[in-house]
C-alpha cells in the first residue's frame, strides 16, 4: 500500500517549484537550478540546500534520480557529477 500523498502537504515552496519545473520534463541538476532561478527572478539557490531538498524528495518518492552521464563522469568532478544527475517527477501511486 502506497502512502497517502496528502501526508506530504503542505509542500514547502522550493519543493513545489521543483515539481512545477519537472512537470515540464526531466532536467539535469544544473539545468533545474537555472530554471528555478529564472522563475524566481534570479534569486540565488544555495547548492547545499538545493541538493539536500532533492535528496529528501527522492527519499519520499517525489522524484526519481538517474546516474550522471558518461561524459560528465569522465571530468572527475564530484560537483559536476552531482549537477549532471537527471531528475524527473514521479506521479503519486
């Protein structure tokens, strides 16, 4: 039995904004950050907070996360790898 989606309400503003962006399609982490900043009038997102929220959303089943692309892995940069992860919204079960 899947959890009741109403248990996640009310959504925090950042979670709601992330889900709105992902409703338009899958995004890499860095692309997601840029789109969120654009929608919020250029307001800067703190990377630590942003990725902490994404990790929590993944744990709650709100988003799916895939591995970094091969090209990004070759760069050897952990931050680049994190930014290259693709996220997609997961519809409630």
